[in-house]
């Protein structure tokens, strides 16, 4: 991924490419200053004594003063949107000291999604996850900023950008709830990450509400009807449409959003993640309709 200097808007605090004249987040005119932020995820090294992650040019560990380091090279997967997501997921999962079986299962599913069905890429991202578990908190604050900056750089359309940010927020918030109830320690970590990524309190509350609504829907017959209606809407169909019409609509949407169809079109990573999430929703909607109608 290209390394671009980043400048921060003084009004909304969002990061922009320094050559921009106006903020891509709020539209304010940017003041060009000499202080810019590199969007490169620089190599770091781990203290051999205390495990603290230091900047690569550190002579001694700023945590314990030791001059013994375990050198850590930068991995290309770390410098992608998917890599940043996985590093942060690792940090959140370790937030309460242990990764539960439910968390491991959820992370495995997220790895499947963000790797875009590429087995080799998935293995590399799995390595990113294992490295991410051992990084210090301050590194994750920087990763949060880089993730937000890269999403904004790759998606200029504010509506599409908001969709991807919501997907990322849902990935993080899912870990907070995956064990059956809100995990306070992990929630605190997620809130800090999301605020670093310019999420407002309202946006964070909306993420919480989505998980609460999912729990309520499991016990509500009205919600079941509403869910089936939304499934038809996802496929662009009506309940009165024939099975053949529904199957045709489903196949056309799969052609449109499947990663294999998009991979050769030089589409940005952020858009690929959005398309993969959209395909997951399409598949889920089709499965609901098939079950409801007894389709094969």
C-alpha cells in the first residue's frame, strides 16, 4: 500500500493526505503545516527483557531501560486494512487476559471474510493475529489511526465509507458480546479504538443496539416476519415472486459481488471487504428465503 504523508484536520481531527486542500471528513479547509504523519507502519523491536514494543530506532527500552532487543521486521500484511483489523481484534480478544473458544471461533470467521477466500492470504493474516496479541497498547492506538486513515483514503464516497466503518465496528463489538453478555474490559478497549477512528458516542451506541436487537429478534415472532421481509429486499425481490425469479436474482447478485469476479479489476482492498460483507448478507438472505419457502 502506498505510503502518504498524513495531516490532521484541526476541526474534526480526521486524517487527510497532506496534498488535500479540504478535509474529506468535514469539508473544512486544511492548514498546511510542517507536522505531518507518515502512513507507513514502521518496523519495531521487542525488548528481550520486559517484552515492551519499542520504535525501531530506540537504543534502550523506554519501559525498563534494557538495551537488549528482539528484532521485529515489518510484514506487508500488517500494512493493509485487513491486517490492521486483525491486529486490533487480537488486542481486543486478549483484553480480558484469555481468548475463549467462542472468541476464537468468531475470529476464525472474520479471518475467512477479510482474507477474501484466499487461503494463503488467510494464513498470513493468522500470523498477523498472533503477532498482534503481543503488541503494546500504544501500538494499537497508532494502528487504529492508520486503519481509519487508509479507509478514508481508499473510499471517497462518504456513504460507502460509513458502511465499511460500521462493518469494522461490528467486528470489534462482536468480541464484546460473543461470550453471551457484554464484556466490560473488552468494551472499554473497543470504545477507545472506535473513538480514535472518529466514531461518535451515538455511533458507538448504535453498534451496541444492533447486538441488543439481535437478541430480542430471537424471541419475537414479529421480528421473524420483519427479518423475512428484509431478506426479500436484500435480493431485490417480493414475497409474491416465483422461486425461479428469486434464484435468478440471487445468482445475478453473486456474480456482482463475489471476490473472484472482482479480484482482477484492480479494486481497492476496502471495496473488496465491503463486497465480501455484502455477499455474506446476500447468502444469508437467500438461505432464509429457501428455508421459509422450502426451496431446494
